[in-house]
């Protein structure tokens, strides 16, 4: 047998031996970029990390979740466009972010005093109303997966906010929400829409006088360092919807999608369990610093806030949808003035 023929036979044999190795090589993992605007140690940040952990474990490496916290990739106004363009695959924006997409119904969650506690809230987010709202995102190229709690909001400022008259002339930072704009105007404040990542500096420099946040945000973003007073108002709710690019989600293998849905269900329980605990701990941590004085509203003062802010309900009833608002009233027992 000639040398050349032997060489050819050896090359063919080597190639044949390599075929099974190629066939057995693991395909590249499916990468899901999950972007959010808050710190890693907030309830949302922790829940995102927990979802990453269990999703990667359960898919046995077939999925890789990349978490980008603290606006590392995109700010508030940019992240939704990034999702729709496919630059990221997953977000957990606050519920107010869906109104600019044309789904104004989500602003029902911004109505002040509409939820007195988590039990009332969860009747909505875990029930048919919540499911109906998520379904409205499909037409926008978005698939809704879950609601994650952050918590009930407190007011902060450099002056005591006890009664509605105390808000007069105060520049208060809000998210881009017509309801929150109405809420602040109802008590005489001047609402200022601003990206979350810019709030600390704006408070520090006096561009805005105060803001509203769950305690976990107040603490992790160190806003308490530049706010003399915190009013324990629990006047409104801040929550998130975990969403994915609809086209990307539909293109996933069915078994992967099923595993991720299960992981999201467990991550949602984790998120909601940790939210109240973290807010309680954050409040205690802020108190310990001594940098902010705390104001607890009397029942009479709270009633004054509710009466004044009820104007936000009236002003936005048609915008959100009267039937939807009344459905939520029925679930929560809210009684407008």
C-alpha cells in the first residue's frame, strides 16, 4: 500500500472518530439578558439573582441568565425600547412604564391609597384582573410573566410632610405617570419626572426637594443621606411586571420555556416574600443612621391625605378605564370620597 493511500486512510479514520465528538459537543447556551434599574440588594435585585440561579440549575446549563442591575445597560426611558428591539430579553419595569406603550390600564396600580395592604394587592395581581392586564401586553410584542412586589411607598423631603398643605410648592420627583402627576398636584406639589438613577444627585443639589419610594429604594440608593424627613405614609404601591420579548419567548424550545416558567413562579414567591422583610429592615437601617427624622401620620392626618389625593382617582378614571378601576375597588374595598 502506497504511503499516500495510507495517509488518506488515516485521515478518513481520524475524521470518522471525530464525528461522535462533534455530535456530542454541547450547543451554546441560550443567553437571556435581564436588565433592571435598581441595586442588586433590593427585593427586585435579589429576585433577579435568584431566578438566574434556579433557571440555570434547572436547565442544566442550556440557559445562561446575565443580570445587569443599577441601570448598567439602560436607564428607565431606554430599557423598554431595548427589549422591543431584542437588545435585552427580559426586564422587570415598574408598572407605570406601560402607559407610554399605550397600555394605560396599568396605571391603576399608581392610584394613591387604593391598596391598604398586601392581601388586597394580591387579590388583584394574583387574580383575573392581573392576568387580564398582562395579556394586554401581547399586542405590543411583550409577554408578561409575573408581578413582583417592591412595597408601599413613603414620602421624603427636607421639610416635614404631615398634612397636604405641607406639600405646597415642593418639587417632588416621580416616575413618568399621569396618575402620580395628579397625585402630587392634588396636594399642591410640583411633580418632576426623572430617571431613577439621577434621583440621588437631584436631591443632593436641590433640583428636587423630595420623592416617594419604598424604604428599600430609599436605603439602597442612599437617598436618606440627602433627605431630612421621611413620612411613613404607605400612600401608594410600587411593583413590577417581569416581561420578555414576545418573539424571543415564542422561539424558545418548549421544554426550556416550561422550565423557565416554573423557575419564574418560584422566583416570584421569593420576590414577594423578601419584599416586606427587606423594606422593614431598610426602614430600621435608615432610622439607625439618624440622618432622617421619621413622621408617623395620625389617623386624622392620613384621612386628610386620602381625601386630597382622591382627586387623582377622579382625574384618571376615564384614562385608566372606569370599569377596571371599579373592578379593583370591588376587590380591595376602596371607597372614594
